[in-house]
């Protein structure tokens, strides 16, 4: 390998290292920003949950002491389920915000390098621009596929909706504790209310993580056989 090729290889490695470092720094700050935004989004709902736990299910006027204790236990269980979905929601929101932002960023950079290449031609384009084109295209593809393959938008929506559904179940308990009625204003027994809430909670309880396997068809990756013409 002559000196010219060694120099080009050295420049290529340096460019890759710099872009990797800058990307890692960008990921760190984007995730930090997205996590802060997500927590701000959920902060008011978390405050309501605290009110439910500390004041809403306390000193129930329409229940016995045993029933009141069971309401507290049930409410605490719903709160744990809510927090589970909130954690998943925040993580996915952070990943999705980071992935989509970097996808757009690197897509724009890749488009700029394509513009330069089309003006100069592939042979006339400098080695640096070629390397940048390949790196930006690879990174934009990676972040774009990560967002679609793991179906982050759907998972975010489902976990956010699950959080709200558990919150609505807590409202049923709070209303019953205060009035002895369900949220529609109808009379309901404690046992029936407890059974309905537990049944609904069991239906909701799940890990809402989506994966779109159609984006990656691994079955044909290593299939080198030529398909027969019909």
C-alpha cells in the first residue's frame, strides 16, 4: 500500500471516528432532552395519582374498615401498573424522539452529499465526500429502521393509553369511596365494584412492546438459489 492510499485510509478512519463520537454526544443530549420532556408531560397526571393515593382513597364514608383497606390495596396495585406503563412510555418516547431526530438530520446530510456527487460525478468527487455520503446514508437507514421495526409510535400510544385506563379505574375507586356509587351515578355493591376493577385490570395488564417483523425478512437473507421462472 503506497503513501497516498495510506493517507486516504487514515483520513477515512478519522472521519468515521469523529462522526461516531459526535453521534454519541448527540444521542446523549437528545435522550436527556426527550426524557425531560416526557416527564414534564406526565408530571400533572403523576400529581393526580398522588392525590388519589393520599387523599382520594382515605376515610371512605360508604365502606366498612375492611372494605376501605381492600380499596387501598387495589388502588396501590393499579398505581404500580400505571408506573410500569409510564416507565415504558418514557423509555420509548425517548428512543423515538432520538431516532426520528437523527434520522431527519442524517437524511438531510446524505441528501446534501448526493447533491455534491451529482454535480461532480462519482469519479470527480473527493474521497471525503464519498465517505461522508456512505456514513450519512448508513446512519439515516439505521435510525429510520430502528423506529419502524420496533414500531415505536404504536408502543408509545398503547402504553400511554394503558396509563390512562388504569387512571380511570382509580377514579372509580375514588368516586365509590366518597359516594358509594359508580362513576355513572348508579348504586353498586363493593364486591361488584371490586370484581369489575380487578377484571378490567387483568385485561389491561401486559407489556405493550410492538415489533414489525415485516420490515426485516430474514428468511431470504441467505437464500442464494435462483428462483424458477414460471
